[in-house]
């Protein structure tokens, strides 16, 4: 016989050690001839009842359950579940089950004991769903839930992760779950995610082979190792964007150029590991497919820019920003490379190497460029700008920002050489442009020009604006901001010259704008004017309000912030015929008082936005009354789906402010369950509807007696005046939710 020794030299010879060997807690197989030495058992505190036949049974619930199974056993059970709803239901049992389900690879899923592919289990799909995780919501558990839950619902197509929390953010575990459960993923974006590294991205590349767009921003642990894996496993990649990823270098870009034949767009910003070798390899490999290229804040030299000019055969959009090591020679070679023949838009910002010689060469090498933006190019002068416009005769849009060596000569040289096609001109903070007395050559009026923007150019005066008015007879959009020296003599020749009719006029911070400027504009262009901004024009009074109310029926956006208007002006506007006024701002109008509230209540019936911030003359009590009135307008807005959304409300000892907002777009986004109530119309007055119809030439609107025959045009949904009739009409015609139509 055998003797098993234990502590204190105690042993037991032969026989049964336990009085009841059938007790389920015993797992030793005891033989009759075996001598066993074992610690003495404590007396059982639970009496086991027996039946009449002497058989024992347990009436109490056993403590053991399926949770006692180890992960390996539970894994084998879960991987045999059928795809679809069953897997989602099991994932909701516990976090442990969820994480186990999300860790099952597609080739480990079994059906009837046989491994299956994606199509058998429904894991391969088009990928129509989009998920975005931000801050504290960005965790591995949520990613696991997305991986398990989106497969039976169309598949995940786009995933965005922003700013993980430091405690339990997204790690490689979460990315591996997405890789296992979302093979349809096409777009992956990660912003400020410091907790993932190459292992997670490699797993994503292995599982999501359909990836088309990769966007990484502030991911310091991502290096070329994972980018090479992405390039090898995801040949369908078309867009790449890397920002502030210090470990990304040349090898990753070389791999993308070698293994991604469909690459269309590349954006690299602040990745200091990227140099000339990476850019050169990328350009030479993608010369026939790459269409958009953006290089910003990189340690590259003239070599990279020269390679762009030589191999950018299909590039249509080019952005070069903050490249301090690129000299005049690099830009000259880029222009003379003759490879940018299809370039349509080019932006050069904060590149000290761009000089008159370089920009002249670019103009010759890019004859088909239509949009040109120059920002913070301190060495560029009139000579270079005129040389560029003389060569690039197809230019349609030109923006100059902080180019202080550009003067009046360069400005009107643009009109002299590009008068046939120029459409848009933007001047921002160009201090070199001043009113100069000089004889300019005759310039043909630019019939195609329709948009002019001048911001913070203190040297701009009346002479320049008056001359621009003669050159731009078809002007529609005018934005003038911070022009302190311009007076009535400069504004009127520009604003009254338009033969096509002004549609958008922004005069912001122009202290010399008075009623004598506003009234001629509204009298001349009232029927075409849709947006008028007079913010900071402190000399505009109620006289302008009366003119706006009488002559601008099509106005939809009116900004009178910090103007000298009073309660009488608001009352005049309320009596006007603005059939489409949607947004009204009177913020900072300190002359307004509680007496303007009745007029605001009347206009609030049709407004989508009302801004009365910093109106110190309006009391908080009246603001609350206005709020309540707009919420319960005609008793029809009791449902919050169509209500006014209070975006900000402040009551203090000096200022009282309220910002109220109502709109179908907000209703459809935040209160989907009330979509039927969103059928309420924004206009109720037949006279306003008739005027709208006559002006836009739409089909005749039904009268109130025949409104059951409501027009079927989706664009006319918002013109209904009875929600019940419109609901009935929509259901009878089996139309989709009007909320969806309006949000589109």
C-alpha cells in the first residue's frame, strides 16, 4: 500500500477517508487499497436531505455558475454563437463576456463546428455606420461594444477617437477589438490619443484591409513600423493625414508610395521626422495619382519642393506652409519643373524663401491655376505679383494676407492682367496698400468679378474704393471690415455701382458708416439684398431701420449689433414686410429698452435666431417674459422639438442677455421622437407666402380653402401653415419625414 505524508507526521491507512464520498465538493478518486494521508475535514454545516429511497439531493441554489468557467472555456462557447443579434445579446451579459466576444477573430468564429469566413457570419458589409468617441467616452469597453454591435446593423464604416481621458482611455485592446469585429472600416481618425502604439495600429491594419482614409493627430507612440503594416495591408488607401506625430518619418512615406497605388491626398503637418527622402519617394511613386498635397511645418529643403514641381503631374491642390528651409531656388525650380500643369489651387503661407523671382516662375509653370492664396510672405512685392498674374491668366480667386510690400500698383495690376476671369479678391491686413495719387493705365471693367473682401487694411481710403467701384460693375458680395479712413465718398461709389444687385453686404467696424450710406444701398438693392451686417457702425440710427423695413423684403440675416438704434427702430422693422427674415441680432444696442419687447415678440413668430446679448436697457424680467412667449407661441410650440433653444442666458447687475434659437435642423438632431411635430410651418401669413412665390417664381401656392391640395415640392414644405393638414398630406402620399427634408 501507499502512504502519503503530510504535516505533523499524520497519516491514514486504507479505507475511506470521508464519510460521504458522493459529496460533490470532493474530486479525489479513492481506491480501496490506497493509503491516503490528508488534512482532517471540518464538519459540514449544511445538512443534506435525503428522499424515501435514501438518495440525497440539494434544494439550495448552487454558488457555481457559468461565470466560474475560465476564459478559455467561455471563449470556446462564445465563438460558436451565430452571428447577428445573438452575439449582441450575449455581449450585454457582462463586461467580461463583451471583451471576450470582441477578442474573437473572424477566422476563429465557428458555425456547426466549422470555421467560417466573413460572408457566412455577416461580418462583411458595406460599412454605413459612423461612430465618434470623445473624452471620457473613449474607452476600450465602448470600442468593444461598437465592434460587436455594429456588425449586424450594416457594419462600421467610419470611426473617430478624440482626446482620450488619462485614466482609462483607448488602448491597443480597443483597436484590436475594432480590427476583429469591423472589417468594413474605411475611415479611421485618432486625435490626441497618446495611449495607443504600433501594436494597436498593426492589428487594425491586419483586420481592416478596406481602410481608405487614415488620419492621425498627436499620436506620439505611432511610428514607421505600424505605417508600413498599414501600407502593406490596406492597398485601397486614398487619403493620409498626419499631424504632430514625431515618430513618423521617411520610411513610412516610402511604404505608402510603394504599396498604395490609389493614393489621392496626403497632408503632413508638424512631423519633424519627415525629410526630403520621404517626400521625394512619395512624389516619384504617386506622380500619376496624387491630386492633393499639403506640407506644413516640416524640416524639408529645396529638394522636396523641386520634386513636387517635377512629379506632381496630377496635383490639383497644393498647400505649402511654414517651410523655413525652402529658399528662392526651390520655388524657382518648382515652377520650371513643368509638372504642375493641372494645378488648380495653390496656397503658400509663411515661406520666407518666396520672392518675386520664385512667384514669377510659379506663374509660368502653373498656367491653369484658378485660386491663389498668399499669406505672410514678407519678401513678395508688386513686381512679383504682377509677374504672376501676367503669366497665370486663368486666375479667378486671389487672396493676399499680411503681404505688406504689396501696394496700390500691385493691386490694380491684378485687375489689369486678369480682368477677363477674376471673380474673387480678398485682402487681409495688407498695410502697404494706401491711397496714392498716380496715373494708372486704362483698365477694362471686370465683368466676371462678384466678390470683394477687405479686412483690417488701415491704409485703404476713398480713392481706392471709388476706383474699385468703377472696375466691378457686377459686384454681389461686399465685405469691408475695420476701414477707419473710408467715408461716405468711398462707400457710395462702390456700393451703388453694382448692376447685378448686391446680395451680401458686411460693413463691420466701419465707424464712418452712417444712414447716408445705408439708405442708398437699401433703396437701390433692396429686392436682392439677403444679408446685411452693420456691426459696430455706431452712427447708424432708426432712419436706416425704417429704410430696411420698407425696401428689403428678401432680407434673411440682419446684424445691427452695437448700432445706435432705439425702440422706434425695432417697431418700424416689425411693421415691415421682411417675408424671410430668419436671424436678427441687436446685441450691444444700449439704447433699447423694455418697450422694444412687443415688437420682438411679433418678429419672433418667424425668426430662427434672435440675439439680444448685452442690451443693458432690457431688464431680466422682460427677457424671461419674451422667452416664455416664444416658447408658447400660439400654443403650437408646446413640444420641445420645435421650441426655442436657449443657448445662453445671463442676468447680472449691468447686462442682461439672452440668445434664443429655434430651427428645424436642431429639432431633427436633438428630438427625433417628435419628428411629426416638426411638420409645423415657419410661415403662417398668406400675404407673405404670395410675395415669396411671386419673387422666386415658384408654383402658385394654394389658398386656405384649397390647402388640402398641398404642393408636392419638398422645398415648399416649410411654407405650410397648418400642421395637421401637412401631416395628413405627407402620410397619404407616403412621403418621408419632413424633418429629414428640412435638415437636408
